[in-house]
C-alpha cells in the first residue's frame, strides 16, 4: 500500500496511523511528492497561501485542455485561486445555504427506487445530481439527463480515465453548457437566477462552468457518503437496527461517517512559491498529497478516532476541505444523503445480500454494490 492506493484499500486506516506516527509530514521518494497525514500538517497545507490547487504550468490537465471539458475545468472555482475562485464562490455559496431541507427531501422522495443493488446505484449516482438539477429549475426528464451527463463529465477529472471516457466527457460538457444556457435564458428558475446575478462582471464562461462544477461535486461526494453510510450499517447489524428503529439518527450517522470513512480520502496542493510547512522548506513545483482521511483519525483532532460514535462531541473533519477551498455545498450534500438514506432504510433493504467493491480511483472511496 502507498498513500494513493490506500484510498480504495479495504482498511487504509492503520497505514495512515503509521504515517502520522512517523511525523505526519514527509517525502515519499517512490511517489516523488510530499505527504501530509497529521491534522496539523493537513491544516497547515490547506490554509497556506502558497499551496495552490493546480500547478502553475498546467492549470488544465493536458488530457482535456483542447476540448469542452477543459473549457469547463479552466473556470471551476475549486481549480482556481484569487478572484477566479472567490467570485464564483460568493455567487453560489450563499444561495446553497438558503435551500430548504424539506424541498430537498421532497425531491429525493419523488424518485422511485428499485430494489437491490440497482436501486442503490440509482440512489447513489443518479439521484443526487438529479435533485440539484431540479433545484436549478430543470424538469424531471431533464434532471435525469443532466445527472447522466454529469457522470460522463466527472470521468475526465480522474487520471485513470481512458480515451473513450475523455471523449464522452467532452460531449457531455458541450451538452451541459447548452442545457444551462437554455435554462438561464428562460429566466423561470429562482435559485438559478439568484446564482447568476452573483456572476455579474465575471468571465462569461465562469457562470455555466461553475454550475456544472456544483453538479460534479455533488455527484461524487454524495455517492460516496451514501455508500459508506450503507457500508457502516452492513458491517454492524446492531447499528443498522438502531438507526432503523430511530431514523432521526441517520443525520448523526452520516455526520460521523463523513469523518470516519470519507468519500474523498485525499487531495493535492502544488507549491507556487518557496515556503515552509512545519519547519520543512518546499520549493515551486513540489507537490503535496493531503491525506484528509488520515487527519480525520488523528487523535489530536478527535479523541477515540477509530470508533464510530453517533454522539461524538465536537466532531472535527477535513472531508469537505478547509480554508479558502472548503466545499460550499456541504450542507446540501448532507441533506441529500440524509433524505436518500431515510428513503432506502424505509424499504428495509437486505444489506447482507449485497456484495461491494470500491470504484477505481486515486482519491475517492466510493462503494459499488452488486447482488450476491
């Protein structure tokens, strides 16, 4: 195991603990990058002004730079610094806070789930992005299409994607841009209109790109949160029964799961200027692998870090980031996941009849379920 393959290992957490025990910040000669594994190191990197989200000489991945997916990527607030990050965030983040959880729950429940693994796949990967699309004013058929296109776009964000996946991502990006342009011009979706107002003065492509970015972040983060929540119940029948008996605890379960076994295990930062992290000198072009999942289990951050505690006091987590690039959609993702889990558990699923594996990824921990 190494810090990258750990993301999809059956149990990477003892390995993460060994990295923290060795100082929490060090150089991996095999991977040729720095690794931040302690809460102190992760916090220092995420908050340092010279630790950027993209390398200066490759703001857009070369594999997608010459197509529509690259055009979208270039404007994403999560992939930019300075005004190109702050302006879209200021336009979108406050509007996400205004979304009524009851509206989210109604949209989740409007989608009929099938039984077994097919139903779980729909709940994980189709439902969340469809809900966001509906909130932005798209009708049910359009919302389903947008969810499918989002799945194709998300593939281009992974370095594991093959040529066919990249081609599909370019096609999906073009379709998504057209669909959003039509919806914006209709001027009949209140939430979408409010978000667009915040983009006045920004680059024309920034508005639509960051709406697509909202969908893409929802897609993976929520799929992993729902899936890892179900795995926690499958591994502990007593916990499963406890939550079924008292559905109000689903929110507490997900709050702990996003710390205990997060969907996003790591992220990267690229050194833009000579700087120092915890007494270590770093130079431009250095890369830091930031192990969010390891920091969540640092006992300096959370006492009894390896226990899944629904009533954990003062829970602290890096799963949705920290600092200027902290995810603005955390509450929305948690509300979609909670409503989805409630709907799934009401059907009394036989989790013991499911098999699962993790989707191939260098940073995500997203279970895929199948029927035994």
